[in-house]
């Protein structure tokens, strides 16, 4: 919404490969695409492939613009939800990547809830539940995740097992202007 608000007359929202099939641009039109950073690689890849098939001249971003943290968390939910009776996603209700994590678990038939804080946890969710997966949206504070784990330990005597499917070791350099000031 924010990006489209910058140039609404020049941007067309495409959410799936079928949307690409409905696009009508004149031959030789100058086109470029951007992806939402919270899309999974698979989702974005299917749309990009279709765009490149239909519009071989389309320009693309200079580098990968899909959020690695979002992709890693989606892969983890996909892998771990099958072992769970319940999935809790720590994140804001208006976070698209947090909402997507909840949806991924539910698509696998596992009840899933998006919570902002431990206060949002409902004890009735845990009837008959043995295994809970807890994950968080890419921007959720680690301190809130820890508070949720502490709540489960205190309320249900939960044993916590940390599972790491992918190590995140991406480093972002300071912008040139700040590097100059620091130097």
C-alpha cells in the first residue's frame, strides 16, 4: 500500500501468476517489477517466472529483495508445524509476515494463533495439546518471545526445546554517509 501510494498511476498490483496472465501492456512497454519483502521465495518466484515469460524485457531489482528472515521463518513453520498440535506466532496483528506464518500453519491443519504478548495467550487453546511451536514475525522483539516462553513454563510447566533450521548470519553495512562519519 505504501509503495503503491507513491505512484498509483504507474503501479499494478500482481499477487499470483494468474494475475500476470490478465495484464495488458502494449508491445515494447517499459516494465519493471518489485516484490514485497515479506513474500516467500516460492510465492515470489512463481509470479516472477510468469512475468519474465510474458514480458521478456521486464527489468528486475538489482539484488534479492525478499527478506531472508521472513523466508527462514516460513521454512521453519512449514517444517515444524507437522510435529505440533498448536502454533503460536508472536507478532503484530498488522504484520503481513506474521499473518503469513499463522496461515502456513493452518494450511497444514494445525491450529495457529497470532499473539502480540503473553496476555493474548488463551489457556483453552492448550486442551489436549502436547507440542507447541512458537515462532515470531521478522520484526517481533526477542524479549516478547522470551516472555511468551516464560509464560508457558510458568502456566503449563513447559519444557522448551530450541530448534534451529537455518543460521541467520546476514550483516548489513552502515549506509555510506554514516560510514564516512564514523571513519
